[in-house]
């Protein structure tokens, strides 16, 4: 016999008595999407008629092999699959269908690591199971961003019950920016607000605005002194934001300026040693900023320079071994800087490392795939993930650089080929990739433990060349971009 209690407080708690343990599923929900598994390796599905979607969800939770469910709202047919889309199947657009697919397995206590979820937009199913007729129970209380739980047990009980939960994390719209923009920058300030600068929306912009997570509102702040697109923003150790280079719509720039988040004002600082845009900038462990490569308007660059915040000056350093624009870079655990890919008339697979203590660039092993405009992410295990990009066509391939062996290894491919996408590391160590050409509104997660990509719910809008930022509460903010090459966006959303 099952006792079902439903509370409508953005969260639904269902209590059941069943004879076996259940596990926790973290699921993503797709509206008007059907899951079809056509690969010969797919396992057979289980089909049943149920009263509603909730009953279908519970059926999946109680089936220890279920990883994906599809619910047909037109006839209340529930279909359970043991396969997941990133392995065998495909998600197709289909009216009246709802599909939920597993992201990961978690136990109840692990739920505290997902406190960055926006629970008002989440569904949580808590199922309490009785084992061998014991009288133990568990109560769970959830609020918007926190979760506490306690367990009490009868002294005569020899075993205790377990509680499992299912959470669905989704995208939700937040306040829109004042200006449509792509090719802009976004920086999370020390006060938790997000500074967005410049960009393009048929004209180059110098405007800047701030997003306040506590109010979900964007507010205009003082504009930069110069119109800029293809510029780079770097947060300095003192909390100020350094803007370097870019293009004003006519010329590439050598100028740089600083934003003071305490005063909301811009101050010009020293010029770079050469004009450049579409370059990279990396904050070094000594507090200085390394810029390299880019486009000067008259040719691609291999020049590099260091900005010293203590003197507000730029100093030319050794040049890279190869010219490159639209490349990627990151700082390694030893403080050196890895630069990879890009374009200089041909698409590049080459990579090199800058040692700031010796002021030298050293070639390292080339990537398996030449590419520009990819994303780069530093994983918690110290390896470097490069994903997608452009090689005349958008790419879905991804690969890992291991600094300990100086080698690149191909890892799982994304479900969508992407250029102009964005990537960020989540609190659980997974990598979220969003949008881009071909990717459109689709988002997916890379799991470093398995090397696999899993589709998650689509963003509220298709967008490329947008920004992505992790707020102090762990929520992800995506802002702006362009849709279909000409429709510039001012919308923003949260994950």
C-alpha cells in the first residue's frame, strides 16, 4: 500500500512504503521532446499506462535500471529506458511529449552539494523506504537554496530507512540587459555583481552595466572611455577589472582601462605595446597579466606583453613561437601558461607553454584537431579540456591535455558541434557548455570521471558569442549573444 502526500511549495514531497532501497536520480526535463533509441545496442523499453507525469517519474525512480523516461501527454503512456541519450539515443522534437533523462546518481547527503540549484524552478521527489518493516523514518526540509535533514529511529529498530531524492535543474529567464550585445565581456566582481562591457549590436558599444543577483536587475554603470568589441576583461587581484585592446569598429586598439567596482568609475591605464584584438589574457600567480597574439588589423600576431598593476605599465616579453588569433589559454597548476590552437591563415593544432620565471615559450605536443574559437577549461584533476571550435565547420570533438605528460588525448565528443559557445566549471567539477552555432540553445555537461557528455535542458534562447559567469551562490548566468547571425540579444538566463 502506498501513502502519497503532496505539498505545493515549489517542491513536491512524496512518501511511500516499499520493500527495497531506491536510488537517487538527478534528471533534466525536456518539454515537447521525445527520446528514441534506434541504435542496435539499445536495451528494450518498458511501456505502461499511468495517471500522470508524476506517476511516470515514480515508476522510473522505483525501477533501478531506469535512466530515461518519456511521457506522452496525449494518451498517458509512460515509457522507461535503461539507456541515456548521450550513449545510444536521440532527442527529437515532438509535441505533447515530455522526456526526463538522468544526469547523475546521487545519494541524499550529496544533495547538499547541489545547493546552487534554483529550487523554485526545481522538482524534488523524496521517497522514504521502509526496510524489513522497521519503524525508522526520515524527515527532510528544503528552502530556496538550502537543505537540512534529520533522522530519528526507534530504539527497538535494528535497521533504518533511507531517503532518496530526484532533482530537476532547469534554465529560467532573469532580467534583461539594457543593451543587446555580443562579443562583450562579463566579469564577476568581488561584491558578487556581474560587470558586462562593450560588444556589438550593429554598432560597437562602450556601455557597461551591472547585474545584481539579489534583485535579478541590470543597472547601467559608467561607460568605458572607448568603443570596444573583441576586447578582453581580466579581474586583477585587487578586484579591479582590466580591459585591454579590441576594435572600435574602425581600428584595433592598444589602449587599456580599469574599472573600480567600489566607485563604479573607469580610469585609463598604460597602453599595450601594440594594437590587438581577439587576443587572450591570463592572470599570472604574481598578479601580472599576460596577453598574447591577436589581430592587429594588418596581420596576425605572436607578440606577448605583461601588465603590471603596481606600475600601470605594459612590458613586451618574448614572442610566441607562432602567430595566432582566436586561440585559447589557461594557467597550469605550476603557474605556467598553456596556449593552444587559433588561426593565422590556417587552422592551428599547435600548442606552447610560457614560463614567466624564465620569459620563454616552449612548444608542447600539438592537439589532435586544429581549431580556433574553442573553449578551454581547467579540470579539478589538473587536466585541460578543449572542446568544439571552428575548422571551416563547427566541431564537436574534445580533447584533454595532461601537463604531467605533455600529451593530448581525445575524450568523448559533444552531442552538438559548436562554435561561439561558452563553457564553465560547475561546483561538482563537471563542465557546462552552452549554445554556439549548431548548438543553438542546447546545453550539455562533461563528466571528467567518465569522459562523457550528457544533454541537459535547453536554454530559453538560442545564442552564440554570449558570456557565461558563475555567481557567488553557484548559479550560472548566461547573457547576450546573437541568434541566426543577425538577431542580437539582451536577454539573460540562469541555470
